[in-house]
């Protein structure tokens, strides 16, 4: 801080610089211990959110995107009871799009 400079301005500059360098994010991460499996789970959740956001932007620009439909399949697993699995079925539009993508690829 220079003589005669407003301390609030100096504080804002410092806070901005620390935020850009990720100092506060690092502090938050070190506040308590996080297991590796939780870190992995969170990173996957962030990746899913990014992909949804990307698809949403694409949908705004290019129109609706055909998505896969999920159908539950129940399997009996002995003592543990029933577990659910998902079978992904592609819609007709998605199948056509996949087929056209294969035709349009150039092989080198």
C-alpha cells in the first residue's frame, strides 16, 4: 500500500489477486480431509454437469438432441435382494444419427 492510498482499494486488489491464483479454493480444500473416492465421485459429477451444459448450449444452437431412453431391468441377487440395472435403448433419431455419422466418416 502506498502512502495516501485508500486501504479499501488495496484490500480489493489483494483479494482479486488471491482469488485469481486460487488461494481461497486451496484453503477450502484443505479445511478438512476428503477421501480419494469422494474426490473421484465429485470430479465425475462435475464432468456430467459440464456435459449437460455443453448439450444444452448445443441444443440452443442446433435444435433438440435425441437422447437415449433408460429402461429398468430388475435382477434377483440372492440375499441382497433386487438390484436395478439400466438398459439403454437409443431412440430412432439417435440410431439414424449414429448410422449417418458412420457413413459420413472419411477413412484415411
